[in-house]
C-alpha cells in the first residue's frame, strides 16, 4: 500500500509539474461577421514572456493574400514601453515590433474563404508593472482576389495579471543571489545546493523510517501469515510492532509531501522568467531557450537514474513497480525535458546529483550504525570467553 502511495504521489507531482511549466496560449471566440475579421488576444504576467496573438479570419467569398500584421502601439505608446518584443524562437530582444507576413507562419500566401491564420508575437517586461488591461493597436494589410490592397485596424488588450506571490518570492531570492554572483545559471545551482542542505533532515528522516520498516518487515510478514483470516487483529498487532520499534508507517512518505510544494514553487519561479532571456551560461544562448545540444536532457537521464539507484537500502528487495520506475521514469523525463527551459533543467540536474550523493552518505551512516552494535557484541563475547 505504501509503495503504491509513493508511486501515485510521484506520478501526480510529475503531471502537476508539467502543467505548471506549460503556458496556456491565447484563445479566441468564433469570428462572427462578414469581411476580414481581426482579433487580438494576450494574457500573462509582468517579468514573463507573454504571447500576443493576432488572428485574421477570412469571412469573404474569395481568398485573400499577402497578409501582413503590424503592432502600431501599446497603451498609446509607439515605442511600446514598458513592453519589449523578443524573438519567439530564441527569446533575443528585438529593437522594434516585427512585421509578420503570412509567408512567415505558413507555406502558402493565401487564406481561403472561411479559413483563418494566427500571427504570434512575444512581448515581455523587465520590471514589475501594474496588473491591468493595456490597449494594443494592430494594423493588418491584405490583398483581395482582384489584387486590391486593404488595411484593417483593430484594438485589443494585453491582460497583465498579478504575479504569483510564491513565485515572486522565490524569484526575489534569485535576484538577491544575482547581486552577489551576477550569473543566473550559477545562482540557480547555488540556491539548489542551499535547498538541499535545508531539506537534508527530511531526507535523513525518510531513510531512517525506511530502514526501520525494513528491519521489522520479517516480523510483519509473520503476523500477516498468522492473522491472515483476521484483518482486525492483524492491524492491531502490526500497530503494536510499529509502536514497540518506534517506527512511523508514514515516515517515508511525509518528507516527500513536505518537499513537493517547494519543488512546485521552484518550477513555477524558474519557468518563463524574462531576465533569463538575457543570460548566457556555458554553451547555452540563454536560460529560456531549450538546450540546442541536448546536453542537459542527457544529464537529466543520468542523474535521475543515479538518484533512483542510490535510494535502495542494502538488502532491500526491489518490487516490479520500483524497478520499472527506476529504468523508465528517467527516460520519460529526459524526453519531456528536451523542450523545457535550461533554468529548470539546471535545478533538476543539480538537485538529482546532490540527492544521489546525499543518499549514498545517509546509507553509509545507517550501515555503520547497524554494524557498530554487532562489533560491540563480538567484543563482549570475546571478553566473556577470556574471563571464563
């Protein structure tokens, strides 16, 4: 039951992390009316990269072509301040708003009757701004089937929401370290080391509980055999054994439940943080663009495997579920992480590597603690024989 619970917790946590790291794209209602309909949508938070989408729907009876979309102003300002445009693929800052043509986003230059095309811009701010709706003016030019050019102007809003308080608090910590060490990559590694040190007592408690459970397992198995036809009596006797050996049956799960919320906060704080657009680290162009060389995903695979491998106590039997997770979960996570930002992967790899080293150390200490009484008993037996 306990192992199934741990598997369920890890599965839900991974799924939750995936949702945390995914930014929902803009959505549009159905374009109603005749002619060429232009819709504008953008929603996000300050200090993050925000997708600004413009959808052009052709509700005429014929095709249109040579469609171009231009952002004219934001909040009445033609210099767009405090917003800045960045390249949607590389997150590199752009000097001005790009003009996107239909050929930039599609293989064809034609939007057929009843069809639509979505043009995506990426904007950001490098400071916290008021959470409100900012008006954006858009100009769309196109050519009809007779070769005549038309211009459509449309207003929309960029809906800037309040920053997540927990994410902002974690980002403030990174900013504090950044003042001391002006490189976000090193700051992420340093904060990860600090978090691992702070959570070490929880990890140690988890392993102690697991070792205690392993020690009394033979006694539990005997009770299960003895009271297999009396579940109520079995539960009573099992609880007595836990109490006699001072073992908490949930001791292996509780530390995980305490650490996962911190992982969620870190994952959200490191995702899509605008200042990472400007930070190079080793071979990485910036900390928001996926690793072009796939080195970090490979390290995710290696460190996660080592983390799982070193979590097994000496003499502990590996059930099929655990064995499957040990081999397949690192592979699955490595594949998923190909599209994740390096900021997240730096944390993940550092944490997994430190966790593996920490587990090796804790198991070594526990092993020494169990071997010491045996050595003492041997010495006592020898001294007793000498006295005789």
